[in-house]
C-alpha cells in the first residue's frame, strides 16, 4: 500500500515503537510493548516517520462503514482494524470473540463479500460483509479504539531513506523505554504470575501471541539498530529477542521455573537498551 519504495516490513515494525517496552493492561495481561502505546498510535507514528500520510476514518453506523468499504478497490486498498480476530470466521477454530485485535488489508467488496489479505496467513480471504462488519466492532478490544477504523489513500509527503527514518525514531524509542511505569515493572509482575497459578487462558495469550510477536519485533530492532550504527543497542535487543523467544518452549511444556529465570534476566535489559540508545551510535571504524 505504500508503494514500491516502501521500507521493509521489519523496519516498519521498529518504526511503530512496539519493540521498546513492556506493559500490564488493565485486564491483567502482559504485552511486550511500551506503556500507553497501542497499534493505532504505532501506525500513525510510523507513517509520520516514513514521510507518509493516509486518510483515516472510523466510527459511524454499520451502514456507513459498509459504504466506505465499497469505495475500496485493489488499486487503492485499505488497512482495516482493529478487528476482533475471534470473529474472522475464515480462520479455523475462530468461533467467537476472544478479546484479541487484528488488522487486515481489504481489497474491495464484491456483491455481499469482502475480499481481503489477512497477514495471519490467508491471502485473498473472503467473508460475508455482515460478518466482517461484526468483527470490525471494537467492543471486546482491550484498548480504546473506534469501531470501523481504516486507513487508505497513502501518499508520500517526504522522500526519506530507511536509515534516516530509523535514526529519526531513536528519540521516541528512548522516551518509550523510560516511560512510567518502567517496563521492568511489568516483567516483575509477569514473574509473579508465572510463579503463581498461571491459568490456561493466560498461558495461551503468551504462547500463541505475546512471546512470538515480541521475539520477532526485538529481532527486527536488533537488525536495524545495527544497520544505523547502534552496535551496543543492537546487541542488547538481540539478547532480549533470545530471552523472549526462549520462553516459548518452557511455557508450552509448563516448565515455569525456567520461564521465570529467563524473565529475571530480561527485566534489567530495558534500561540497558535505553542507556545504549541514549549513548548514541558508535563511531564508524576506519581501515
């Protein structure tokens, strides 16, 4: 949707700011992303850093939302969300709301059928328009979000290379890592949760979503921080990625003692990453 000169998806993940922190939601769930940041904020801020703008719309009635969808076409698709992933019935085993957000790219509406690319692994998926509208309501989403939100008509307003975008994002990453409460607080709380009675629903949240998403984002951050000369910060982010990724097996097999040990190692790394970013890029080596 951003055109042939769009930054790689891994760089866009970093530009959203989502790799830089951990937070405890009001519902008690831990997410490995910064306090106060959600995908809606992250998308808009990433667009700004990329020198892009898009028309964002939302709210209104279901009929108005359908009318907006019918103006979408393959040459001008729409980023749509959050949607309730539990109501995306083209996904196997999704039979009702699970309080989990998701985003899809809608290519258009053909008759009474929505055509979309679902990044969860379903290109050219279809759904009846009434069922899609039901999934597009935000009643069960765990952060403030307007129903029927979408972005389209993406336009470039500044010509920037990906390294400039990423360098421009560093001050925000530092602020996010220094937020209140600090990320380590959420990790310490997660240690308590894992060490207590970790119920199946919470374990599923970690093993089906939170762990793998965070490990990937941190790996992306490690790569791109290295690309722009932040060698020490890249090393810290790579260590974080390995710690978070290493949680998957212990949590699945209920080896919670090992998971708690990994989390104890993870807690201080957020401040280490903030300090490494604040120190600036390392001078380039000369032959």
